[in-house]
C-alpha cells in the first residue's frame, strides 16, 4: 500500500514537473521578477537610492538588489529547464511513436469525419476514377501512396513528418543557452583594466566581488590612445594601440576601437572607456604658521613628508576635470597622532578655499598627466555554446512555425447498390490550417470537375463553409463565433 | 527635396489612409478599402524614399550611418515596418477591412515622431558604441517584431469588440470586419511572426553586446524588458497550443505583451537608465 502511495506521489510530482501549468507559472514569474529587478536599484545603486534603512535591509535580505544573480531567481531558471527536460522525456517518445505508426485501413465513412474532408459520388467506375484521383492529388499535394487494400483503393500521402520534431529543437536550444551561460559563469571571468599610455599591465580588476584581482599570464601594453571628435563635440572614436607581451616577447600588435576588440589566448580586450591619470605633480606648500614655503614633487598614492615638519602629504585621487573646474587633486595631510584631513585642490584655481588644508596653503605648480585606456576584459568559453543555442533556437522557431506535417487520405469504393463510385478525400495539417484548407479546396474543385461528381449529403460540410468565407470574408454567413478547440488540439490533450 | 519633407508628407498620407480605411468600414463601402490600400502603398513608397534619402544625407554630413540611431529615426522606421507588414499581410490574405488598425498606428508613430516635444529630428553623429553593422540587424529585426505585435494589439482589441457581434449585415460597422474566428487566427499568425523576429532581435542584440563589451547579457533594463516581452508571448504561444486558450484570453495576453513592448521602447528610455537610453 505504502509503496503504491509513494509511487503515486512521485508520479504526481513528475506530472507537475512536466506540466504546461508549471511552464506558464514559470514564464509569468520570470516576467514579474525581471520587472521588479528593473524597477528597484540594483547593486551599489541601492545605498544611494534614498530608501529608508529598513527598506534597504528588506531589499537586501530578499536579494532584490542583486535580483538576477540571487539564488531564487536562478531557481526559477532551473525550474524552467527541469520542466522542459521532464516534459521532453515525457513527450518525445510518444511523438516518435506516433510518427512511426503505420497507417490503418480506412473507408470513406471514416474520412468524412475529418475536419477537412470531401466526399462525392460519381457514375464512373472505380478503375476509371483511380488515375483521375491520383492525378488530382498529385497536382495539388503530391503522390499518393497505395496502401494496397483489396476491397477498395486506399491511398495516403504524407509530408513533413520531421516538422513535428522541430519544437524539440527550440527546447533543446533553451537548454544549450542555459548550459553555455552556466559554463561561462563557472570558468569565465569579467573585469577591467586601466592602462596608461606607454605602460604595460597584467592586473585585471574583476567585476564580481569587491577588490578582486586577477593576474594575466601575459602583459598588455597600451602604446597609444586616441580620441577623435565630431565637429559637434561628440566623441567619434576611441582607439587604443595594444601590444600583447608574452614571455617578454611582443606577440600581437593590434589597434582596437569600440565594437572591434582584440582576443589573445581566449581573453578578449574591449575598448570601453578612457581617462587621464596623474604621472607626477609639483606642489608648492605654504605653511601659514611659519610662513615658510616648500616644494614637493610627488605622484598618485605616494606619501611624502613636508620638508621641515613631521607632517605627511599624499595625493589620494586625481580627476582630470572636476565638475568643470579643470584638474583636481584629492590631497590628504596627516599630522602625527591626529586624524588625517583632506580636500580637493584645484590646479587652475589657486585661490579656491579648498586649496587650504589645516595650516597649509597648497598650490599646484606643475602637473604632468598621462592618458589611460579603459579596457573591458573577458574570458568566456561558454559563449560558443550559447551561440550554438541561439542558432538552433532561430532555426527551430522558424521551422516550427513555418513548416508543417501534412497528410492527405483518399479512398475509392463502390456504394451499396453498386451504381456509383464513392470518392472520399481528407486532409490534416499540423499548422497553418488556412493555407492547407485553400489547397484542399482546390483539390476538391478539381475532383468535382474531373469526376463530374454528384455531391452527397454527409453530416460534415465544413470545407464548403470555409470556402464561402474565403470568397467573401466580410460577408461570411453567421456562425458561432465562440472559438472551440480544433480536432487536432483535442487529440493532443 | 529633403528627407524631412518626404517624411512629413508621409505623416499626412498615413492620416488620409486611416481616414479612408475607417470610412470604408463605417459606411461599409468597399471601393474605399481599395483607395485605402493604394494610399498606404503610396505612403509606403514615399516613406521608403524619405528613409533612403535621410541615409544619404547623413553621409553628406560626414556621419554616414543608417537612419536607425535615435528615437525619431526608430519611430519612423517603426511606422514603416507596420505598414510593410500589413501590406504583405493584405496582399496574401486579401483581408482589407482591417487596414485602419495599422494605418492608424503608423500615423500615430509618425505624428509622435514629428510633433512630440523634446524629439530631436536632426541627423546626429553616432556615438562609438553604436558604430556597428549589428546596429542595423538588431534594430530592423526588433522592429519587425514590435510592428507585428502592434498590429496584433489592434487585432486583439477588434477581436474583443467583435466577438459579441453577430455576422449579419444589419449589425453595423463591426460586422463588416472579419468574424471573430478569423480575427483570432490572423492574430495568432501575427504573434507567431512577431515572436520569431523578437527572438532574432534579442539574439542579434546579444551578439552585438558581446562583440562590443564582452557580455552577451548584462540585465540592462532594455534587455530585461525585451526578455519580459518574450516570456509573455512565449506563455501565450504555449497556452494557445497546449491549453487551448483562444479568443479573449489570447487577445488580452497579446495586449499585455504589447504594453511590454511599449514599455521596452518608451518606458525604458524615459523612466529607467541603462545602455540603451539613446532616445533621450
Ligand atoms: C524559454 C523557453 C521556451 C521556449 C522559447 C519555447 C518555445 C516553444 C515554441 C516556439 C513552441 C511552439 C508553439 C506553437 O506551436 O505555437 C513550443 C511548444 C511547446 N512547448 Fe515550449 N518553449 C519553452 C519552454 C517550454 C517548457 C519549459 C515546456 C515544458 C513543459 C514547454 C513545452 C512545450 C510543449 C509541450 C509544446 C508543444 C509541442 C507540440 O506542439 O508538440 N516549452 N515551445
């Protein structure tokens, strides 16, 4: 008993995992979650967002500030994949079996029950009728295959079976893209490096995780960096001449611009930004207590003592153009056993009040700058898997939507009293029913004329109606507008 | 002759075209439909000429780029895509009575591009990030998708109005339109077409981002919103194929989907920030 129950519940879970209900749930959940992610500040923006501390900690605890990388968002993506896999395992064998199935015998009565069918009677004999029917079908759809029945002629024509498998290609592509992304996130990395003109570096600052460095097994040298501008003043192009130095040898020399990166050993360097950095600077420091003036030469992040004192000076930051005031230095002065004091010192405005820190008046005498190029660095071996997924997805979607599995059946048999020959044709298409029905109408018209057919009343007259609608769409006869399921869909359920 | 003159003319032709199509339905007078088609075709040809001329003008100015680079240009291209898709649809299906939907949308897009405050119709140089052939592939494919969804949005609204109206001619303008079942089927074809092109659009954008920044997906708001849109339509397709959702539910979903398209397009530019806010 217990065993059976267990089996039941695990089957239930599998059913649920394979269900389209879950698919819709996941689609809508992903859409909703993604929406939240675009509305709430992500990453570092959160601290500057002006939310109250309580709200911020709530957002953080739900992972909403790093939503797309949060574990629950990843779970949703995984759920989509599991759903897809279980559904495929469930359905693919059935689809294949269905496609392999041999055609059963049929008669005109069975064919007449199809949604798309036509039945007619003619005075010609079955032997006369047969080539006519085969020709008519050949001219509209293709060659009928004789099923070799003795009592009557049964022929069937089938095209595009493979079309039914294309949707599995689309689904496989989704899995490929996810796998590729996973691969990239496990073995790849992303980061950036700023290289001053004329210098070489192998240090990459990684984007994920603060203060995360990575040392490349080779060096990248920026020989030259250039910006060009349109006459409107908008930037036209950023260009860096890069050299890769591997084992002390210059192995690659290549200029890069935005949209045209350089790749070496699986690592790609993208032009992404640029800026100016400080090479060295000469400062004049006037001590307002003693009235003495001293000169120091220093560079970024270097701590030097102010001559004749125990005080130290350090340039902690450099901005090429601080809020439109030109070059500015972030200067920090520290006295022994006291907290440090800092301020922005404007190079071109010696009288700016900020240029005074504690008892020192600071003047920038001489500044020498270097341009640096900002490179985005990425290594992503998963990208090819993702691209394969993309290709498969597009091919798959195209073929799923714009190919179809079509089948046409024809049956020729004498009627009960033997004075007429009954011809029945039926068709079914997995997709794009209107186009298929048009062709089917053509076939019926053709048959009607070559067989000089007399229509016979059977309960199914749908195709007639479809035809009337097509000829005069706007004036189509009143009919139930309530859309019902087509036969095809009912069968699938 | 300048491109902006041609594009202004186009705006008014699309207005005329909308009026003709609406009049045809209201008065149930078939020749007006034909006039509508001819006007749409005329407008389309003039607009095509205008777009090509604008392309050439940008080369004359020394910028040299396809006219797909800012809000103005993309709206113009959006109107063009809607009319292009509709004309092909009309030619293949011989359904004319729906023409007022795309014509009206194309007119609104053109009018908005021409008259909205803050819309810059000048030809501007391309910032380095946009200098790529992927720009053309990406924008064209996205807009084919958006345009199909726009038409589908109109069809969905019509469907909801039409579904309770009997077919017989005594029932006014709505009965002149294709019946609800036909609308549903046409709508589905539009959505399928849109879904295909939206997929191509997202993928080309992603490949482009990878070639420019080394990341094919960075959850930038515009990317994310296009993905949201894609999920909505994917849900619609699955629900329709497998759960037999048809009619009203599909119509509503399609309208929600198009709301997402609009947000992807306008909302992200104006309300959110990111790589794509070129439209400001
Ligand atoms: C992002 C993910 C997915 C994409 C892009 C996708 C795409 C598609 C497309 C384009 C179709 C054809 C729709 C139509 O005929 O109108 C389809 C059908 C289908 N999908 Fe998906 N799908 C996805 C996820 C899923 C998942 C998670 C399931 C899980 C159950 C699923 C199950 C199905 C089924 C059962 C069909 C019908 C197949 C048939 O006609 O035999 N799909 N899908």
